[in-house]
C-alpha cells in the first residue's frame, strides 16, 4: 500500500464524502485484510476532532453477517 496515496484517499472519504465534524462519532467495520486502511480512516477522523472506533469482523464462519 502506498501510504501517501492511501492517506489522501482517507482524507477525501472523511472530509469530503462523510463531512465528519468535531464531536461526530464513527464506527469503522472492517476485516483483518483491510485493517491498515481502517487505521488511516480512524487517524484522519480523529484529526478532525471526531471519535472513531474500529470493529474487526470475521470474514468466515457462522457469525458472518449477523453483526447488525
């Protein structure tokens, strides 16, 4: 992963698409193969003053799809 490009992409998602503001709350649901990208999204969200958490979901097994 090119970290600079990924960071720019994360900023686009958080600031332009989601329009997160200070004190907003964000839950990022991902799997273990995309944890690095989720960490970048969390970093950018927190830089905006938002509260962000990451939930790593299973990609296989009987619990997939029943989180929500």
